[in-house]
């Protein structure tokens, strides 16, 4: 759902962001629509395109997942130490392509730390 982004995205955009085919992204979008986590709407800039947006249910799911991740991260920091967690996160950021247009950590995606 994070790949949809705060402004919405096309199935092609989502596929690129996730590193999967447009068809695979389309199947994922269809499932999110069926579950009520996302909806499709016309792109105001191009009537030929459809944008996928998160619904309030989708935003709620992201907020819940961010809270769970924060709890897990706190447990990891307590076990491994905050410095080791920061080192690991820095190392992981170094392997993420620079052209990635969105954050993969839900907390930051939702405007948190």
C-alpha cells in the first residue's frame, strides 16, 4: 500500500516502485480494491489514466502497521542497541536505488520520524 503513495499512483507506477510487472501490480491493486483498502479514480491531469488511492481503511491499515513496526524496532533496539539498529538502517538505505520515489518505512511515509 505504501507504493500507492499519498498522491495516488497508476498500476504502472506501482509496478515500477515494487519492481514487478504491470500485470502483477494490477492483480495486487485489484485485491486491495476488493478488500476496501484502495479505490480507483480518474487522473485529473489525464482522463485516459486511472489513479489508485488509499481509502480511509487503507490509511488505517498503514497506521496500524507503522505502530507495530515501531514496537518491533524498539524491541530490536533494546536487544541489539540503538547504534546497531541505526547502522543497519544506514546500510539498508545504501542498497535502495536512488530513484526510489517513496519510503518503505510506514512511519516516515505517514509523516513520522
